[in-house]
C-alpha cells in the first residue's frame, strides 16, 4: 500500500478489484469475514496456540551471544523460540524464530518488563531493535524496558523462505515503464506466474500468514515470561498487531500502532495496494514541491512540474544508457520511492538527480544502485511479503481486472502504480489456499487503552487506515496525528510532541485521547558533490527493508 491519498480519484474509479470474488478454496486456518471475534479465537488453531505458549513458557529463551551473521554486538543477546508451522498441529513441524534482547538500563525497581517490536513488511526483521536502546531518542524507554526484536516466520534465520535465485530476482540494470506496453505486460505476467510457481516449492507455504504471525507473537510473549504483552508495531506490524488484539485481548498490556494499516477485510490486500499507489503520487509531488522551493540549491526548476520534467528527463537518459552500468529505470524508481516514504531522503534524492543531469552520475549510482551483498536478504523479504499477502486474502485471478484497475489509476498516479501491481501480481497465480481476512473488532472494555500514531500525508499506510483501526477497537484507541507531514514510521522520530505521547503512554499507561501534533521541520536543502547517502531515517521504520506493503516496508 501507499499513503496520504487521492481519495476523490479512487472514489471515481469504481475499482472492480475491491469487490473481487472470494478465492474458490479458503484455507482451513482462515476465518470468514464477519464472524464474531470470539468465534475467530475458537477452533484447533486456538488450542494449538495454548499448547505452544505453555511449552514456550516452560522452555523460556536461552539468550546468549548473537551469531556473527546478525551483526549485533554485546550487550545484545540472541536466542530462539519454537513455534508450530501449523497451529492446528502444535506437535508437528516447528519453526525456530530468532530473537534479540537487551536489558533495561535503569534501576531494577523501575523496570516494566519487555517491549517487543516489529518494523513491518511483511518480510522485515526487527532483530536490530535492541541497538536503538543506546540512542538518545529511545533513552527514556530503554531505562524502563528490555528491548526485544525478532525475525518473523520465514524471515532470515527464522526459516528463510525463497521463491527465486537471489541474483535473478535483483538482476540489474533493469527497466520498467510508468505506462507499460502490451509486450511488457505479457512479459511481467510470465514473470509473476514463474515467481508464484517458485514460491509453491516451499513446504508448508500456506501457513505463512498474518494470523500465524499474530499467534507467533503470543508464543513469543509466553517464552519471554510476560503475562501480558507490551508491543510496538510499525506499518504491517500494526496489522498483525491488530489481529493479536482481536484474538488475545486479555493478553494485551500496552500496544503502540505506528502508521496503521487499514484492517477493513474488504481492503486486505488488493484494495489497500491500490489506495497506496494513489497516495504515493501525492507524496511524490510533496517532494517535487520541496525541491522547487529550493531551486537555488538544486537548479531543477522553480515549479513542481519542472522538477517532475527533470526526473522524466533522467528516466529517458537512463533507459538508453543505464547510469554507471548498474542503474536502470527500475532501480531509479525504487530509489526515489524512498523519498515518498521518508523526508530524510529528500535532499539526497534531489542531489543525486541534480548531479546526474549535470553530467556527474556518481551520486545517483551511489543512491540507486543495488548492492549484490543484499541480494539474498532482498529476495527473502520479497518471498515472505508475497507469501503472507497472497495467503491472507482473496485476490483477483483474472488479468483483465488488474489491467483495468491499474491502467485507470496510472492515468492520474503513474509514479508507483504499475510497480506496485507487478510486485503483487504473483497473487493472481497463487496455488496455495487463500484465507478470508479476520474482521478486526473488539468490544468496549475488552481491550486496555492502546495508542495509534499516524502522519496525515503518509503514503505507505494512508491516514484513513488509522481512523478505521481506531474505530474498530471498541473505544480503546487514542490517535496521535502528525499534521501536514508524511514520513512513514513516527515513533523515535524527530517530532517531540509525538515522542512525548509515546513515552507517556508506555511509561504510565495513560493515553491522550485523539490529539494533533504540529509537523516536524522540513529537511534542510543541502548539496555537495558526491554526497548521496541519506542519513538513517529516525522513525520506527528506520532500518527496516520493508515498510508498508509493497516494499517489505
């Protein structure tokens, strides 16, 4: 999905895919839309969670030095937690989830247990989270909480899924079109079908779902010795976090939902991705307007239209002659999409574009070229993303629906529409059974107070999703809105107002009601030759490879 919104445009499209017919064969583990939450929590999977959680509570987590591959130095510790591949068969095949941990830094008397984090995706690992405990932005929380990260099922060392040889998946330079020809569409259909077939070779593929991610979270809670869960989830982490709240409301202590996904079953996931593509167009224009306001620095034009024309000029040049022999139009678009996720990337993106058009390609190559060392992680993240989203819900299985909806949308939102469609198209050819999404709802008083964070112009998870999630949580949710801002992932970021609400809630349990925070300052316009690497984003999605939906936000 993508963010801030072109809601009027979407409303006029009458997107047929939003009412896509249910897949013919629903997964055994799925729950039909509309069943009460109490019934969703019944059945063999619920009993399997109880068995697995009891087993995990007895075993605990044997933390020790982290493997060198994790790149996590002491005092961070690592361990594993066993979860069933299939919760209907809790004594069957087990997956070992990798877990990271660092103890609270404050006095023992003031400690409040473990804060568990998920950065989003599907397909992202939160193993790095304990490292943030030493940063100033997280200091107060790190004094009170142990920080716990983990790699969800299928991610990295938690039973890594793969659907294609990594080198083939990340092959570069490669090209893509904002308005693809019939020939390109046919080639992309063939690639999507082949990718789906590659995924089908993974044993137990049907069990990589958001519902099982929520069940795994409860087993992790038990293994950590926590009677109730304290959780911070960003982007996609809010979606299976909301499933957790619906399935296990009595196990919730405190939950922060940062940049929430719209949990409406009718939008999971085809509809959400269309809305996301529309919203990215609006956020993309935010970057163009910012660059235009700083034409004295970047010389790319004094209007957003001139900046857009400069980007298109670079696209045409790169299509003919890939930058540095490594950056095609596909790598260019993926790199500049980062500017629509977080304004930390605005200045580096503008510098890269300006230098390239001035005949200095080095900055653009550094900004946009793929690193072969990341090939395996990129393919693994995409494999998990694809498996979870394709398994979670019905998708249109006829190309005509995809072509109609995305062609219409691309007329007004060309920047991300077809790239988003290509990433999700394997779901049209998925062989595993599809679930029906759980209708997330909690009754008044069933859930303790929870905190939602959302930026009004966030494109990866459009703001309406936060409002929808709040509506479904039985009056338990308080929504903190960052006005006139669009960076994805707010916790631990540069907005002091947001930070204060997060800290107050996690430290005391008090929520502010629905409140607004003024936007954080826009980035400064800077340009220096060869300076292309962006500073690390500061929010809770900071070091995630996956944010929202298309990029295993």
